[in-house]
C-alpha cells in the first residue's frame, strides 16, 4: 500500500495536482461474522479484523477507510481523529435493509463518529426522494444536537 500512496503522490505532484484522498475498504457491509469466518477463513471477530485493517491502512499512508459505522469506535481507537471513516449501509429506521448485514441508522453513524455517510437505496428506491432525504437530514441534525450536549 505504501508504494501505491507514494506513486499517487508523485503523479499528483508531477501534474501539478492536489494529492487525492486515498481510502481503503475494510470489509463489505454485506458480510457478517459468518461470512468472515466460514467463507473468508478469518478467525477474528469483525471489530478486531476491521480495526486491524484500518490500522494497516493508516500506517500505509491512506487517508481513511470505508467501513461500517458498527466498527467506527474501534477504528477511532486505532487511528487518529483526522483518519477518515466513510460509512456505507446507512439505513434509516423506516427503510428496508436489503442485502446489507451490518447496517446502522444515521443517528448511530453520527454517534459512532463517522465522517461521511453513504445513503443509497433508502433514497433511490423511495417514491418521494426529496421527502426521504429530508427525513435523513432531520435525523442527522437531531443526532448532531444530541452529540453536542
């Protein structure tokens, strides 16, 4: 990973461009403990496994990771505050989980300390997309207010 970061940084400099933010993916949010253990043959619990991948990403020079908010707290223990956590599989309480296993609500994501949330199908599959987005924004604002207290 370090070589990739070096090459990207070198190319950005060569072309007088800002170095892009480089993220790694820890474990797909459609994978649960059973998949990790039985299919990937990893004999660790998900939190420990994801934390070790995030730490490796940080030590390799990556700017952050894509990870479930379920693991954000353990990632924050392993990596500094400026290490970016992008959280997919955000599912408001009113939405369908679909194929995701490790899902969290926008409130849970805010409270766990993620930097960015990816909300896809709860919006794209909604009949009223604007209304769905507003409900999510309202939930995020409420969580931010609660977190500030």
